[in-house]
């Protein structure tokens, strides 16, 4: 049985118990969310990893980090460094998007080394193999694509992005809109080209039942990809994007009926004033299925700072109900990211997710901020650094004045230190454990 089928018969799996413990919620709540399709628990039956989590409504906003080689930038040591950086920064998931010749070695490394769930885009491997054989993408066969997906699922991938909504009908929508960028999705554009060259329907849509059989066998969560996600804010929320989302909602219902868990992927570039509407639309059309967003980026003018742009959009989206944020690194639109880019991307996305969790009043979210504030009130620097989202960076930057108590920002004019002289509650710096500090409030 899949996690969805287990939940539907009223049972709680050991994986659900682990996911519930990580959220500090009841295992019954997690079971109910999974049973309704409003949450998923990506866990391939053949993959063992340490941090099993659920993604969905009422749960902490999760963060994914994309890693993987490209044709110009390959090398497993580079990817090990990126994976380790992502995990150290606190990612909840990694996706291996390798398109370099060493893709098989990298995939095996990620599956063996990652302590968090692993995702992939199976069509990439098909495209790589065709390229290495000197064949065009149009030579891909429908059977070959499905066989490759099954092979990758058998290796242990926990969730896969499949662009099933890139149908011939949706493609025709491009003829009736003024879209600046037809597709910025690699998987979506591969299928668009294949459909045009072969004059056939998308095999992932046409033979969706076979895809469901594969996913059900290994309990792989389907992340229904958005091949027509806007690649610029001027294309956001247009006809192709919306029609594809309608198709994905229909496919999600078919998947859940088959006992297969489903995530819906969302747009990457969306103006600030359209972000909330996109979340509401996905939740309505897809019956509350978890929403997985790349960013979204709220402006196209910040190359080198797109981790910040993505965090702005991600915070708004997650506060409105999005569940899963794919990070954006400073290297987006510029180059292949390195380990430092990965770290910056994960931290930015985690800040966005936590900010949204406070807005959604998730249990325990604001308590971390309360504890940080207690430490700041007491000028407890060890406590402040321990509570920080990125304690290593904070520890590297902290600089204290000669009194050893205040930082060099204000020094003797530190408002916290001056004001506590007249405050009604006694605070004379840090003393005691964290539990004792909380007891003082």
C-alpha cells in the first residue's frame, strides 16, 4: 500500500509518525491531511533516509534545493559540496537535476548521501542519453520514456517532476496569446519539441495510467510540473499557464483515485500583486493539493540577487497557502551555482518559509522569535546565535564593544541596555538555561 492508501483506511504508518514528530503535531492530523490529498509524504519504498517529512496544509513550509551537473559544469566533488551545503543550511529536500555526462554517478551519490527526500526530473536522463548517442530529442520513444521513469523510480527517487499538462491543446493556446517566452521549462520544452516533430500527443498525458502504475508500485509522489510557467513577470497568469493548471487539477484527481500522492508545481515569475491569486487558483482547481513554487520571482531585474527576489515572492505565496518552496540561488539566470550559491539560496528560502509560518500562525513558529527576543533583551549573545536561522554567518559577523555586552552598532548607547535600567522587570544579562529563560517571561 502507498502512504495515501494507508491513510485512507485509517491507519498511521511509521513514516507518518516520524513526520508528525518533526512538526510537533499529532500523527492523526498528518494521516487526515494525507488521506484528503492536502498533504503528501514523499518516501519511495526503496529509499532510506533520516529526515522523513510531510508537505502540505497546516504544516511547516518546506524548502527544496536543486543541485546537479550540467554539460559545461560536471564533476561529482562539486555536487557533493553542494549537497552538503544544502543540508547544512537546513534544506528539507534536494532535487538532482543533472544533465552532465556523469549523471548516473551523481544520482547514486545523492541517493546514498542525502539525509532528506530526493526528487528528480526523469525526462532529463532520457534527453542526456539521446544526446550522448548523437540522436535528436525527437527520437525519444513513448515506451522508452516510461521505461526510464520506472528505472529511476526503482533506484529510489522519492518524487518526480512530470510535465503531463503540456498537451497539444494547451500548446495551441500559444497561438492566441502574446507570450514573450513560450517555455522556460526544460522538461516542458523537450516535450513541446517532441510533440511538434512527431505530430503526437504528450505520452505522459496520453498514457497517464501507465505512469500512475509506476508511481504506485514504488510509492513515488508525482510532482505535476508546469511546462508553461511564466519565465517573466509580463507573461504571468496568462491562458497557457491557467489552462495547464486546469489539466493538472484533473490529473491530480485521477492520481489520488489510484492511490498516488500528488504535488502541483507553480509559476516561477509572478508580479507581487498576482502572487496570492495564483495560490488561491491552484488550491481551488486542484482540490487543496500541496503547491510547490519556484520562487516566485517578483521582478526580472535582479540577476545576482534572485535569491532575495525569490524569497520575497515565496514569503507572500507561502503566507497565502503555498506549501513547498524551491529555492532560487544568486546564480539564477547567470551561471551554474556553486556551494556558496546553494547555501545562500536555502537560507533565503528558509527565511521566507518561516516568515510565512508566522503569518499562518503555525504552532511554535512565533515562539522561536519570542525566544530570540528574550535573548536580545538579555544581551545573551550565545542564545541569539544559537537561535539564528544561519548561526554560522551570524557568529562570523558579531562584534562586541569594549564592555563585552553590547555590539558595535550602538556601543554605550545601546537602547536595550539603557532601557532596562528603568524597566519594571529585572534583567541583568543572561543567566540560566533556555528553559529557565522562558520561565522568566
